[in-house]
C-alpha cells in the first residue's frame, strides 16, 4: 500500500488531486497529514482537526466500477467501511446521517468528502477524503461532535486504525464486485440515522417542516415522507435538525 505522509498540507484531497495528473499512483494510494490547515467539508464547510490527534487522509480509487448515475454508491461503500471498522473497536450506536456523516450516540465522529473526476461519462478516478476524530478531546463550540477517545475512554492507535479502514474499503469494493449494489443499499439504509422516525428539517429559506426519512434514491437524494407526498431532496436543499 502506497502511503504519502505529509507533516502539513492545506487539504489531503487537494494534494491528491494535484498529484494525480503528474504521477503514476497505485490504486488505493493514501495521502495522510498530521496537520491539515484548510480541510474541506461538505456544503463548502471547513473541516477543523487538532494537529496530530486525528486521522485526516484521502484515498485514490482509479475507475471505481459504478456508473455515473450511481456515484452515490461510493458514499455508501465508504460509510459502511468506516462503520465496519468502528464496530471492531466496539464503538456504540453507530449511524450514518445522510449523506455520509458517521455518528456514535448522536455525535459526529467522522466525515467524508468524495471528489470524482468524470471523463466521457465514466468516473475516471475518485478522491475519497476522510476525517475521523480519534484522540482529540475538546471540540470548542461543537456540542454534537466527539472522538473515539471521548467515546471509548482510551486513546486509539491511528496507524492501526488507518490500516483497518483501508482494508475495509477494499473489502467493500470486493463485496460490490461479487454481489452488486443491492446488498450495499440495504446495509446503508439499515444504519440510516432517524429512518422511519418523524424528524424536523430546515429548507434553504430557513423554514422548517416535519417529515419521515424513508430512504435514499439511487442518485443519493433523501426521500422524506411529508403530509401528502414523499419528496426527494438533494444535499443543498435540506438540513436535518437533531
Ligand atoms: C464533512 O463531513 O463535511 C466532510 C469532511 C471531510 C474531511 C476530510 S479530512 C481529509 C480530506 N481532506 C479534506 O480537505 N477534507 C477531507
């Protein structure tokens, strides 16, 4: 396994994307940094992580086997790989908050940012960025964020954890190759946070409404049942309040 370890970089996703056109990189190459100065999150947010305490890394997947209209399978596959890894450490009450936040006991412990390079209607390569809170203890102003150390009450070896994560990502790609997408879709929905429970959502115009999460469409939209109909929302169109 090719691992590029950097003492600091702005964003491991940026670093890997810049490297991609100029270097021959093995499948599942990893770029890892101890200090990410401008980590990026979903919806243009920032990913902030204390220096040296957590895992902030990106993995390269050449030509992921999914059609472009099922790019969301990457989110599913990576979310399940993180869950499977954390289950090994007995992390309690794991859930996936759509689209791909990993929660334990309602606290976010990991986030995923996937960036795909599409060429001629095919996914040419995927840069899978993962931020996992491992040994950081204090999250100022973020009451719904936690780390493995806070949850498990002991520090975790980051190298071992990284290794298990990569092995599990490779495992889930093999599950897809052997069994297709159905099994991944079903497993993802079994971990979907607040599925089949009434929840409150906020729209971009700041109004809120109550609905019930029923699942996720093939393209990754969240299906929410409202009073008279079920609607599918994309990431920018909806925020789950919890
Ligand atoms: C989110 O939950 O908003 C996604 C967070 C993704 C953070 C990771 S850290 C490594 C990689 N590099 C980045 O700039 N972002 C991802």
